[in-house]
C-alpha cells in the first residue's frame, strides 16, 4: 500500500468512528415497547416475576397487573401454569438484534438451563446466556439475560405495532394460540413465516394489547421527524462523502485482491478462496458457481436476519426461513468458530446427492458462514414422535421413515469415495417432508474415512449422548458402525416415542438409556408382553406386534456393544424394505450374510 493511500484510509476510518460513536444502523427496530409471555411455574409469585423482569418500564407488580386485565391476577395472586404478559423495553442488543438485557442475580446451584427454562420461562436460551456471559456460569454476581423483541411488519399489517415474544410449549399449536388470543391463524403465520407452531420450543411473535386493552398500530417511520442528531448526521455525511471519494480509488484498486485472499477466520486461512472456470469455493471443494449467494441477497430474504424469520438454533448457529429465487429455503448462519463444520457440511452436500439427504441449494462466505438448504416445512422426527399437538405417526409411516433414513445413510456409507460418517444421527436430524418421507440432515460433524479403514481415532467427542456407541464414547473410535448404532437408537424411538435418555424419576440423575431398556426386554425368552409396554401409547392398538418385534430385533442388532456384530447400513436397508413390503417371518441374522439379496435390494 502506498503511504498516501494508507493515510487517507486511516483518516477516513478515524473520522467516521469519531463522528458516529453511537450509531445503531445495525439494529433495525421501530418500537420501544414489547411484551413477554411468561409461563408462571409452580412456586412462583408476582413479586418474584417482577423482580426477574425488572426494567425502566416495569417498576413493580402493578404494572404487570395493568397489562393482564382479562385475567384473575393481583399483586397477591397469580395462578401457576398460566401465561401472563410482561412489558419490557425493545432496545438494541450488542449483536445488533432487537431485544433487552435483563439482570439476574446468581444464586448457589444455578445453571444456565434452570435460568433459561425456569426462571425466565424459555424467553431466553442457554446459547444466548453463554453468548452474553461466557461458556460457564459464574459462581456469583449477575447474568445478562437477553430476551428478543419484534416490532411488526408493515407488509403484513400496519394495524399491529405491539408484539408478544411467545415461547412455544409442547401443548401449543397455531390454532390453539390463535383461538386463545382471538387472532387470525393466517395472520400469525404471516408474522412467523416458516415457523411450525407445534414444534414445542422456540419463539414466535404475536400481536399484543396495551394497558387499555387495544392493539396499538405500527408507529409511522417519521413519527419523530428529523432529530437534531439526524440533521447533524446528514451534514456530516456530506463531508464524509468527500472523504469517501478520495479513498474510493484505493479501495476500488485493491478490493479484488483483498476479496480473493482475505480469510474469514483463523481456521479458514488454510482454505483460501479460489475462482476458475465457473467454480468458486474453498480449496479442494468444487462448487458450481450458480449456488453461491451474496450476503445482500440472503439478508434481504430474511429481513436482515430478523427474529421473525428465525426458525431454529443449533450448536453452531441460527437457522432462518427465506424465499430465494422462487424457492423456500432454510439458511444456516454459522458462528465464526464453526469453520470446520461449515466446510465439512459443504463438502458432503456439494458432492453427495440423494433423495433421502437434505439438499444444499447454496452457500455464502461474506461476513459470516452461510449454508442454504431446501426448506422442509413438516418438522423433524423428534417433533412428530413427542409433540402432543401433532397426530401420531401411523406404524407404516414410521417404517417408511426408518427406511428413508437408512437409505440416506447407506448411500454415504456405501456409494461415496471416500466414505462419509455422519456422527450425529438422531431423531432431531431426520427431517420429514409433506409426504412423510425422511431426509437425513445436519452434516456438520461428518468425518471422512478411507474405504477399507474400519476405525479412525478422533480428537474429541462430538455428537449427542444417548446415541453414542461404547467404542466411541470410551475410546473415540470412529467407523460407519457409529452411525449404525445411533440409527438403532432411532428405531427404538420410532417404536416407543421415548427420548434416547429416559428419566426414571423427576431427577436428571435418575435416567436410563433407551438401548438398555429395550435390550432388557428383548433378552427375555418371550419379549412380546413387555415389548407392548414400550410401544408408543398414542398408537393404541393400531399396529402389528410382530412388525414391531421385527423392528426391535433389528434395532438390537444395530446397538450391539461389539461394533463388528452390527449390520451394515446396506443390510439394514434390505431388512427394512422387507419389513415394509411383507408380513412374512424373517430372520435378522440372515441379512448379515445374504450377499445376493443385498446386491439385489441395495436401496440406492
């Protein structure tokens, strides 16, 4: 860089930082007030709630009473297991999103989980608490508790300008919320595009009433006219524009070189961006240029990644709903430290295409790491099995979903070079489309294995407890049989609708693995009677116990302690195809050695 250009660039940055020290351009909000739907847990009272949710707006319990005039509530009484609306300021958080930081005083024995799920009634999350406070909860002091807010969407309706941040519970559905709040279900869905109201967790935003019991309309964007600061900003902007013109030559001249070589994060330095002959992507990954999106296009499609478009939160970032180029999409915005997970998923899904694997539409590496997938709007298997607001999955549908998922795994195990090992198979990572077919998703922990290499050491454990086989949990050994074991747990889930780790009492310490429960039954000389007790009660009598027993036997084979005794995914596909298409008796052990049948019915 020539000295004169460096000086101009430095002076411009210094000037802008000096005259705009408190700019809020990254935070887009048009309201100052929001409501939080607080689920009153047993043992709580209004005084305690007011203390936890205290803000410049909420000074004492009477303020809460004034926003809940349609309920039997007073300073001395509030009914537990009901919802009340809590007013709070809609500010700008440090990350640029609209919300408010509450202050929570830490008590002995507190965990992020209890603070998020109990004391703040799922208005915040463990991930947000870690984001604003660090990975571990301090022994004392205060916590920053971030609660998001929403100001509405003029393209949906200008009649509503006050919104409730509403944590979804297992009993919630779109119709139940609309009925209870006396609002149109279609309106709620428009405000929460792509959100499944029956998912049992997460946030939605619904119109709320003020202290007078009316829905206040959206504020005009010009409600305050031009403030003195705005006028000053315009004046300064003119001067800044002149400086910008002076340095634009510098930025224009060097921009392409900088864009081609600038790393996104420290981990990303070894994956420099390259462009040649219509392909662009991280080194070693051939990606058709048509699937690359610009940051501007993704931001526009998600209303600047607004909370209203947020449909999920995972271990490495948030997921947003969008409509891109005429197609519904789910955009995963990944944290900067998730570079390796981003590259792993990008490499798998740009090279592997199968009906039963979620489809990658595109990606973006501007400003952050983004993966764009097809949008599967019917939730995941975990939600369908355990959400009481959904109809129970019929038994044949469960077998079909098992077969679909097995086909997806069989493809990455048997028909790709190198072999891919998913490492995080679980019911939450099996998406269900509108035809109730399954698709395997979330390849961020995928590991590569050379063909013929039965086991690979791994540096640290990843995945989900309850789905990890013994050789992986104890020694870190990775092979395709890791996925086989986890898939066996999913089969047990399909039968029972129970989670992989089952609480035997109210205490988290008293729990039992689903594998242990089923093996104890299946080891009996005649397991039929006790097996019936493990079947999902929502199925009633609408299943054939012989069919359930066959799936349970297959799941047991998948979850053998010795990985060498577990079947391959190819054998599992054959077994499930037989189970789905025939009621004849069959022997699970026969599928281990019947190579002709395997070759005939590989499930490709």
